[in-house]
């Protein structure tokens, strides 16, 4: 094939175009723009003629880096030194000389803010391509930010930036435009950028110029204070709730405060800063002295210049076998017995004073361990004394003037889900709140130690005690726990915030607090936190779920501090308050979903939604002993021992106090010393006891030694009783395996249900035995009259009168319509039907009657119906019932099943006893009343793990009890159901009269040649019920083929919903009014047989239909007689 015939396909981009260097294109152009900005003439900077256009071009060029992972433009800007050589001089020539509204100054500030924007290294590294971005290095960019920070902290620069901010802020709210807010926003972001740049670590080997980079944060804080920038931040924070413009910057101020205070310890900042260098020097000298003494104790002797040879024998008591004995010349048999006496040669002098095993371990290959994270939230800034004084004053002013309104406005924006709120803002808010709470408590403790007048009052931080704030913190913690993967940083900050909240509540409830309102508020907060239960679960789970390397060391310290503070507060609460305290437990209960639909179930018209979880809340009795016992857990013990193993790194005795206190609760209070019977734990205890001579002389270290001694004593005591404990010590002690080796004993009544007496209301009363219902009513009325509370009796009469009138009206409207229809026909059985109606209302009328909720027209009536025992007894005798027993105010109602006749008889009896009181034979009515047994509520005993099983078993028990109660009610009702025909009078005469009418109808039909029968020529086949589109056809077919239960044709077509499936006529008939059907009743009387025979005969159509309908309903009504009278 010729070369000319070859067709080449390309994308239009040549190899030369693909290999174009971005830097080669941009660098010359950027260089020319930078040169056009201006330059120095001697010591004076002269701006170019097109400086405004050049600044705009530089900003456009900067945006090129948005799609460039290499940040080429930023690197060229750093190489040209445009910021220190051009932008800052332009800023000083404009805003520095009073031209604060000059567009060139604002453009410089905007470009400087963009150039110092923080670099998120984690996000940048995620976006890098493995192949294209292999040589990307961000160290040059981080170094450039340090140099930018040095240039911006030169004199007059920050003052010029502050001058740019003042004109927009000086305008009134109506004069402001959108650009004013943008100008202030740019300068605030620049302050944020400078605070974000991290100093280099201190290094004494660096030059003086490099050493400056280690103290930039201190210089920034001093500069912000001198230029009044910090006062601007306080002004914005204090007015966020008043001015919408200030409110738009509250998240930015929050971030600046976080960056400034995260490098300072609030406890150390609350002390006198002028004495801090001396205290730091003393602490370092003490540490050095302790290290020197420890080294001197293990130091080499004066013979260290000579070699050392030490022979260590294994099993020295065993005799060495003679060489070649019993080997029979076989090399395999001549191997050394592991249990025989062997010698090891050591050449280290440390083996003289140290253990031989530890010296031998030095030569072994060490396993690599996963490094522990120190802290991901805060950092340690080595601030100067002047900077710390500035931060101290800033913290004091912020706490006194800005804390409450600033937190309130931020929380409102977070709950409203404003667009400016990010996930990191929640984290920063938790940290700032925790920091200032700790600072407040430290300042208050310092003030108390000095004995000065109380200046730090609790009202300064009242916002954190509000219900909305606590709910938000718990919600963030709950979401963080449920999130996967878990955000450990946010969990750590939330734990620290909850710890400070508990310490604040404990301080409010201290004995030296004389304000009763503060103590009451502290009690309410404690009770609400206990009842909520989430703080209890967080404290337990944070210790149980700790894994070295996954969470930071500060997370471990925070978790131990939270558990220590919570248990201390709960122990104090249980001793002072006690009583019945409950804790709420939430359980997710999934709603039932439809599964396995059958063939005939049809296809649902709407797609089913997934089953939502229904939250079930259980109340459990809270006891401190049970909650403390919950901490006897193997995972928590492992966490505590991990923390204790770092005892050499503890910064204060408080760290040792907390971990020793928690271990003491496990080993002594809960008698779970078996948790510590492990080889690794015993080895740690051996190391601690070996180093106890170098411990500080504080009490926590003495308590540690005593606790270890106690645990070891218990171990050897258990080992003497159970020698196999020496084997069990190599295995974990989880799942209760520690219990056989501990002094712990299970409680005998741990799983029993505890009944709590309901003491909310005064005890109810009842009439003593031996009195009928009417006598009980008379005695109750007499007791109310004796007490001068006759108006309560009249109130009861009014209730009865209203209910009787209401229900009688419903009965009359329902039943009288049927009577009017029957009276329109000249029917001989109308009198029988009317007589039956006098026996009581129909089922249809009773179905329309609903429960009558008794209204309270005044507080006196509501209080009497809830707390007055005699009125409650009168209500019960009148057959009133309570809607819900567990409410604070009882609601009474008249059940729908009570017919007006019974209510009318009750009203008559009350009227009689009011006119002529009952004769008590000289006794007082109150003497005939006795206390009724109180209702008892069941509660589960404790929040232990087995309490969940108790609560789970409660559901089947309750269902079984309700089923048994229902069966008992049905059995009692069946006692009053009987077959009776007495209301008909002489049944033989009735049947004889009916037979004569049937014969006349038959003769008339034969004369006219018409065959009348209620039986169909062909039988009907019942179809299997289906759903879907065939339902209408099915109902239509059933309407054509419907028959009633007695085998005759259904003549009741206008029966509404109840008879929709059985409605229909077999033959057309002229339109005529038909009688209204009555409710169906079960037929159980022997009279049904002759009735069926009657309906099967022929009769005249005009005469038989009304008669059949009336007689059928009359017979149906007469089958069952139900009595509602009580047994007594």
C-alpha cells in the first residue's frame, strides 16, 4: 500500500501542543504585568500609570490556578516576590496615607487575601493524579505563606487594612451597599488566613532570620491588639443578633477565635502570666532532676571502662546430664532438653542491676507499632508573655460581653440551616464553647482561692445551660456516633464540651453556693441529663470503643475525664438526693412490613414504602450502684490500662487521680478485681512498682501503689484457691469470665420487677362492704353534703342531664324514622315492633352514640375531678370512667355503652337522696368510707444490660394479660345471654294467625297463575374473593345473586354500607317506599324454623313483603337479651 493511501486520524492536537509547559506561557506575561505595577526610586515606591488594570490582570491570572493542581501561578507570584515588593507598598501608598476608599488599596487587599488563602494539604493530596502529578511539592507554597505573613506584620500594614474597614462600618444601615460588606469580608478573611499559618517549631540551630518564623503567631496577636482589630472582632461578636451585616460574619469571627485560642491552654491562660516563665522553669528543672535521679539509680559503676561478662542460668536447680548419656550415638537423642539447666552469656553491665529478661529483649527484633496521634484539634503555640496577656484580656472581655449573644446567634443560624454554615462550623463552635467554659471555671476557681469578691458569675455563661443548647450538643454527638466512618475529632470535641458542662453543673450545686435559684437550676439540669440517658451512654461508649492508633491520645484523656466527672457528679447526687430517678432508653422498633402476598391478595395500587423505624421509649429505674457496675467491663479496663501505661508522660497529678479513681471503682467498689488478672496487666504493675521510687510525692501516686498492692494481694489469694488461674491469666476476661475469680456476688433480686406506688393524687375511697349500689350512692352523696360540697353533686346531675338529652335525641332521630315507615303500612304487626322498640334503643342508634368527654368549666372542677376522692367515687358509681390514668390531670368520660335508661335511673336516685337523705342510724357518712388500694406502676430495677431483657419480656406478658381479661369479659357477658320468647306472648296464636295469612296469599297467587317462591331455579356458586380490577364485577355479581343467612331473598336494598354486598331484587317491581332495615342479630331461637317455612311459601307480593320484613326484624330482635345490670 502506498504511503499516500494511508489515512491518519488525529484529535487535532499535535504532540508539541500536548507538551507545552504552562509555566513557559504564563511566566513572561506575569513578569511584564508585575513590572508595570511600579517600582522603587531610591527609598520611595512609584506606582505605574496602569496599576489598577495590572491588579485586575493579576487577579484574573490567579484564577487560572483553580484548574491547576501544580499551582503554577502561585509559584510564579512567589518567585517574582510581588506581594512584599509591590502589593504592600501600593497598599501603604494608598490606604496607609489616608486613601482608605481607594480602589487600588481594596484591590491589593483582595489579591493579598487570595495569595494567603489556607492550603488544605489533605484535600490537595487527594486531588493529585498518581501519574501526572508525581513531582508535585507543596513545601514551597507553605514556605511562601510564612514569608507573606512576615511581610504583612511589618509596621503600618495592618493599620492600613484597618483603615479600609472603617468607612463601610461608619455608614448607617440604610446607606450601606453590598460592596461595603464585601470589603469588610475581604479584610476579615485576610486576618483568618494569617491566623491559620502555622509557625515553624523552635530550633536553636537555626539562624536569627529563620528563628523569626517560630514566633510569628505571637507577633500577629500583638499586632492585632495594637491596631484594634481584636476590638473589631468583639464588636462584631456582641452585635450579631442586632445587625444583619454583623450576623453575616459570625462564622468568620468564630473561625478566627478558634485559630487564636487553639494554641493556648485555658487553665494556664487564667493564671498570672507574669509568673508563668518562672513556673515553667521550675517545672522543667523538676523534670530534669527526676530524670537525673532515675538515670543515677541505674547508672554504670566505676568499672564501666572494663568489659562485663555475666552468665545467667536457666533452671539452676536441675542437674546437667552427662555428655553422651542415653543418646545411643543418635544425634537426635542428644538434643538439649528445654527443661534442663542452661547458661546464657550477657555482655552488658545493666544486667547486674536489671532483670536478665529485659536485657535479652534488647537484642530481639522489635515489632513495629502503630503510632499514636497526639491531637488533631488543637496545637501548641509557643506564645510570648505579651501575646498571652493579650489573649487573656481578649478572653475576659469576650466572656463578659459577647459569649451569650454570640452563641445564641450562631445556634439560631445552625438550627435554621443557613447556607453559610458548614460542618466545620459545628466543630469550631463546640471547641470554642469548651475553651471558654474551662476558662470561666478556672477564673472562678482562682477568684475563690484568692477570697476576693465574686466577679465571675454564672450569668456570664448562661447560654450553655439552656435546653436548646444542650439538645444541640447531644444531637451532634448522637449523629457523630451513628456516622460511619466515625468523626473522632468531633466526638473528642463533644466529649470535652460535655465534660465542662458537667463540671459547671457540679460547681453550681456546690455547698458554698447560697443562691437557691442556682441550686435548683443545677438539680433540674442533673435530673434532665440523667433522664435523657445519652450522656451516660456516651461516657460508657467512649471508654469502651477506644483503640490505640485509631483515636488520638487527647481523645483518650477526654474520655477518661468525662467518665471521672460524670461518676463523681452522680455519686454526689445519689448521696444528697436519692429517691426514685428514672432514665430513658430508646429502642428502634421496626414497623411490620407486608411479606409473602398470596395469589388472591392482588397487586397494590401504590408501591409500598420501606418500613420506618418506630422509636420506643422505656423508662428504667436509675441507681448509681447499677450504673457504676456497668463500668466493670473488660474493654474499659483495657482502655484504663492503656492510659496508665503512659504514666511517665502525665503533665499533672490530676491525670493520675482520674485513672486511679476509675480503676478503684472497678476493683474495689464493684468488686471486679478479676478484670486485672491478666499477664500483661501484671507485667505493667511490676514496671510501675519498680519505678515507684521516682514518682512525685503527690497523693494520687501513693493511691496508685496502694491499689496495685491490693489487686496483687487479691490475685495471689485467688491463685491459692484456684491454681488454674495461672492458665486463665493468659486469656481475656471478657464476657463475664472475670466473675469466678472476683469477690463479686450477683444480687438475688436483680431481675425482679419493682412496684412503685402511685402517690401523685390523694388516695381514693370506697364504701365499705355490705351495701347495695343505691345505698353506696346515698352514702357518697351524704359525705359530700356533710363536707358542704353540694355543688359537686349538682355538677354531676348537670352532666347526667346533658348526656341523657344528647343520647335520647340520637335514639329518637334514628329509631323514630323506622316507626314512621311502619306506620305508613296497614300492618297488624306494627304494634309488636313498637313494643319491641320500647325495650331499648336499636343497634344502629347505639352505634351512633359516642363517648362523652366531661368538660371542666373552671380550675376548681378540674382539681376536684382529679384530686377529690369523694367526687371520684360518685363518678365511678355513675358509671363514669377515666380516659388515662398516667396524666397529671384526669379526664373523665361517660362510656357510649351506657344507655339513657340507666343514666336516667341514676339521676332519679340522686334526686331522691338529695330530697330525703339516706338514714345512717346516727353514723357519719365519712365513717362508712374506707381507703381504696392505690394503683401501682411497674418499673424495671436498673439500667444494667439485663434490664433490656426484662423490658423485652414485658410485651408478651401484657398481651397475654389483655387476652385473658378479654376472655373473662366475654364469659361474663355470655352469662346474661339467653334464648327467650316471652316477649311474644302466646307463640301458638301467633303462628296460627301467620298460617292463615300464608294460605290466603297462596290461593291468590294460584288464581292469577303466578308462582311466587324465594328459592332460585338454580343454585349459586360462591366465588373466591379477589382484589384488584375484578372487585367491581364481584360486587355486581354478588348483588345479583345475594341471599340472606336464612335462605330467603334479600329485600333490604337501602341499607347503606352494612348491606352493600347483599342488596338487590330478583324481579322488577314498581317504585315504592320500603321499610328501613334494622341491625342484624344472631338467630338462636327455635322459632327460626317455622319462620323459614313461612318465607319459603308463596304469597301476594303487595301483602307479603311488608309483613315479611316486619316479622323478620321482629324475630331477629327477639333472639338475644343482654343485661347491663351489675352483679350487685
